[in-house]
C-alpha cells in the first residue's frame, strides 16, 4: 500500500464551490457540540490542518482500520463534498500529506511534546492535553516539503474513479456500478452516491494510483 483517500467533514452540509473560480473554495471542516458529537452547530474541528500538516484520527476503529496500515512515506489524500453552483453535489480532493511521522496521542503526551510544533497545532493533541478528550487516536504528520493544501481542488468524480481503477472490497471495479447500482428502494443511484458508498471509509491506493492522483493534481494548476 502507498496511500489512502480519506473523506473529511462527513455528515455535514457541504460547502459551495464555484467551478468558474475553484481557487476560492473553503474546506468543509466538521463541527462538534458540547457532547463531542458531530453537529451542525458547535466548535469547528480544523483537522487536517495545513499549516504544519497534521491529521488526527482513530485507526483502532473498524471503519478506519486502513489508517493503521499507513507508514512513513505513504500519502493521505483528503477529499470532501461540495455543492456546485448548478446544485449538484460533488467530491473534491483538497490536499494531501506525504507522511514523515506517525505517533499516538498518548505517546505525544508522555514524551511532553504536546506544546511543541507540529503536535500543538492538532486539536486531538490539544484537547487530550487539556483533559477534554481521551488520549485515544493517532496523529499523522506530513512532510512540509511534500504536502500541500491544493490551490485548485481536484474533482473526485466518476471519471476519476475510472482513471484510478478503484476497486471495491471484492476487488471488482467500482466504475462498473455507475448507471447500474440501485438503492434499497430499487432506484438507480446517482454517481456521487456510489462514490460515497465505496469511499466513505479510507480507501487504499497503490503506487500507480498515487502517481496518477499527483499528476492530475498538477494538471489542474497546483
């Protein structure tokens, strides 16, 4: 494995993007209420953060198990849902890390690193340090020289799924589901729904897929 695609800001109302001025986009970050649950109102959870390139998550959770397979030198590509001016929902890749380090939050606290950069920039670390959150989870740190927030986001659509030749958990091409897959009520699913179904959890990428994504990111002006 050489990388993952991760969906961020899930379950929340998407940000709006104008495809005529895509560079003006804003990343949709999650919000948490006073009970620590994702909510439409609450404290903004800026994660990943693209100043010192840190991302916190929980590889021990079943749905996030692929995060636990990441190693130094691997890539994480972050994508979130946007509402285009046409009213259509679409996924866009908004940034990536090439990992230079991976540490547990517990390790960071035990080694008294919580107040030093880059760890202090991550909310998982700050909240655990202040006793607001548990010490569960890990922090993924990108190499500043090889990580970036995209100036122009890359549309993660049906054509990109085909180009990457992404597979489902049974090693079947996801692209074969477009125009065919139905929901539980027998309705044909929209492209964005199919992409959501198969990439809601962190999706593994091989070396060739990583290279394709990096090249496509360059092509759109990054």
